[in-house]
C-alpha cells in the first residue's frame, strides 16, 4: 500500500500567484519528490500564506481499526522527511504543522 519513492531531480512549476490562499493542507505526504514539489509550489505562489499543514497519514487505512507497525513506521518516516524537506524552506511568518 505504500507509495513508491523514486528519487529524481526536483522540478519547478510555472509561477501562478494565489493572492488569497492562507492555509494549505497536504494529506498523504510521504516525502516523495512530488510531495516536496507540491509544497514548494504553494510556498512560492501563495502570497498570503499563513499556515501549511502536513498530514502523512494514509487516508484509507486511517479509517480501519487495524494499524500495523509498518504503517506507523512509514508515517513516522514521512513526518521526519517533511520536517527535513520543508522546515528550512518555510518563509518567515508561515507556520508549519506536521500532524
């Protein structure tokens, strides 16, 4: 059920300013290059951004009563990846919340 993690060079999306977007929540963040690209897109383009919420939980398995150790380890690894990838890139005044 885990997403594949292929490493590749980070790509930059075209500039498209979002003037009123204040909160971004990224659900299912696993630390893939594409996850980092998506977060960076909003950091660079959401002019009024105040808060980014990173939720690494697997949304399908989160609703089931069975949560095995492998899933918990993957989520912990995703949290660490999010902190490592995004903390230094976070602009002043933008709160980073990792669930």
